């Protein structure tokens, strides 16, 4: 877990470290920060990581909404169209 400069991470609690964001050895916020995700990417990761412990299918739908938003705005947000088969 990343040291954010405030010493040892606090124990899990509903405000600072809710269980649905702290699973295994990696906290969702740490992954988001280390990967440098933009807000939509971060929300996709957040909702997918927590769906089993909190929001169920609604969280998956929320993640899909952000994925669709990313697809709809891909050219303007990410600088062009890139599909798996693209070579450029």
C-alpha cells in the first residue's frame, strides 16, 4: 500500500477505509493513483472492484455507463480512435 505521508494506514472503517474498497493487498485508491487513471477510468475500476461487496448489478451498470462515456468521447478525450486491430 502506498504511503500517502500520514504514517501507517488507519484501520478499516466506513469513512477512511471502507471494506468494499480495501480487498486483498491493494486498495482501490492506491491502484487509481499509481496507474494515473482519469476520473472515468477511476470510476470504472472503483465500481467493478466493489460490486460484490456493495452495489451488485447496479455497480456493474455504473461501470458500464462510464465505459460508454469513454467510448462516446474517445476521440476528444484520448486523442484519436484506436481499436485493437490498429497498427498506427
